[in-house]
C-alpha cells in the first residue's frame, strides 16, 4: 500500500510455477558444477616439471627447421620454408598416429569435455586454449596418450574424430601412416 495517495503502489511479486523454479535450481546447480570443474582445469600428467605445450611445439618447429638449414651446406630461403613445412607435417603425422592408436581415449575424453562445456562456444574455446598452456613434461614429449589431447579438444567441434566409422577419422589416421615415411625421407635427404 502506498504511503501517500499520489505514490504508486509497489507491484506484488508473482508466484513462480514449480517447473520454472525447478528449472532455475537445475541451471544454478549446472553453473556451480561447471565452475567447480573449471577450477580443476585440464588433467595434468604426473611428473612434476613441465613445459607449456605451445613452447614444446614452437621449440620443435624452430629446432628442426634450424637444424635442417644448418646441416645443408648451401641453404636457401626456399629450403628453410621446405624444412619448416616438412617439420610441421611430421608433427601432424605424429598427432595422426595418436588419433589412430588412441581413438578410444579420444572418444572418452572428447565426450567428457563436450558434456562439461555444453554448447557454450566460450567454454569450448577456453578448453582448446587450456591445451596449449598445459604442462608437458619431457617424459611425455613422445607420448601418444598425451598428444591425443589434440584430437579430444578438436572433437569439441567435430565429434567424428572419436568415431572409427567416419571418413574424417580414417583419412587422418591413414595420412599419419602414409605420409610420415616420405616426409622424413625428404627431410633427411635434403640435409645431406
């Protein structure tokens, strides 16, 4: 009731239906669970010391490109670009081997990650970004289990990479086997 006649009365709160109330509680609980999982962050490999994944990738590419150029007596800019391309292709082939041999792990982790992020593009982008700032101990540098993370974060956008029956899976898994030998042969051949 208004104190003065010219002051409007405050509106009465409308009762909330039980289904709307239950939905709000469910949404609040999901936000809390999502926040708790986000605090935990990505699953880190055991082993203490680790270098950020992004640094491992850049160091590999710079190191192998530099080595190929320095080992060749008359290196040119074209050879430097080719060395970089071959180094990058060899890295991608290694990741594709991880796809081929760790597809069950990729499916499991990809489904967990997809359930945790839902349809939120911001959370998906954060999950992918967290891969590049995860720690990678030297003991994991050549681990197919560790590098399968590339695919289970990628499967947030394309779940076919966790499914052995899809075209995308077989093309990339085959590419890892078929193009790695000529890539390495060409890389080492141009350094001699």
